[in-house]
C-alpha cells in the first residue's frame, strides 16, 4: 500500500506545511480529505518535485473546493501581459471582487532556481497579535477596497480617483470555513475606513499594516522547478519583488473559487472607460 498524504510532513516557519507526497499518483478520498484538512489548518502547503498537467492540478485542487476553469491568468510569466515584471505589493487575488478566490495554487514549471521568491503574510494570525484595544476598535468597521491595476501601488490615497471601481468590506472578515477573524485590509487596495476622517483612518490603517506586514512573521518562498504552493487566499496575502531581468519563471496557476473570477473583473481594472456597471455605491452593503 502506498504512503498516505499527510504521513510525511514538516512545518514551515513562521507558518505553512511541507507535504512530501507525489500528487501525480492521484488522490484517494482519504487523501483528498487529508489535503483539505491540512489546507485549512496550515493555510499554506508546499509540495516539492511535482510534475502535474494542468488537468491534474485542477483535480488536486478540487479536493479542497470548486476550481475556476475560466481564469484570465493560467500561467504567470515575465511576459504574460497581465502582471508583467513589476513589483507586486501584498494583496489577495480578486480582493476587489464581491467573491474573491478562496485559494490559489502555483506550480513552478520552469524557473531559475532560487532566483525569485513569493512572500506571504497571515492576516488571521495578525488579528490575534493585535492589541485588544485595536482589535475592538476595528471590529464593526468597514473599509473601502479598490480595484487598482492592482497590486503595483504600495498605498492608496484616502480619496480614490473618480471612476475607479470600489466596494466596501468588513475590516475584519470571519473566515467562512475556519471561523477565524482576519484583518481584511491591504495597503495596496484599501483607501480608507468608513466613518473616520482622513487623519484617523490613515493612522489606524498604518497601525494595522505594521502588524500585518511585520517581517518577523513573513514567509518567503524561493522557487525551484516542481514546487507546488497551495494557499488560503482569504487568510493570507502574497507579494513578489520585481522580476525584471528574470528570463525563466513560468508558474502554472489554478484557483479555488465558488464564483468565476473573470466575470468579476471590473472594466476600470483594465480600462478607464465604461465602469458604470461595476461601480459599487459606498453606502451599499
């Protein structure tokens, strides 16, 4: 009998789990249940030396939840015309959409070993680290989230440019599966906290960012061929430095999403025109 998924693992610091298992063998129902349990308990899973087709990667992720087969970004490369080579600030995928992706996976198909990394922070753990007074202060507040192109900006202004798609979200999200509170704000996409003036909102957001983006609690994964990362896109934020000059960095991307992601991309994300159908009123829930 072959090894069961989850029998050979190693903790990753400060969070995450490396799972030693050949996913190309396929997963039994017990393996699939173990994968889902590990995903929600550890938030980030690393499988090394994987050789998966795109369909096989879909099959693995379907043990955790429904996958988005109509994603606008199937492969992340330096010349993908979507993300390009620029620095990407900390964000969660589709943070600006009514229904963000629940999980993201990237499989390194062809990369320069240890030449580039993706950084992660755990916004659920950040909530637990907040001083009690600060946690009480943000409970019940709502934030304005914007669809910037997206993740290039390190901080948004209090007043967004006219016509930019935005929507309100609770500053503290309750994870739909784990029920953990998550500090659901991001420097690159949160413009302000609703009901607070500019000075108070900015000061409070900076306090939250200091906790979320504390480098002592940041994970950096340096890519090698065959690395598969699967992470909780609601609890974690991810970022990458500029990859200018990097010639080999092809990552195969599959997302876990109960709602198709491409249908939620606002026109203002890709073009400054025709954004009326996407504009979410700030007084709307």
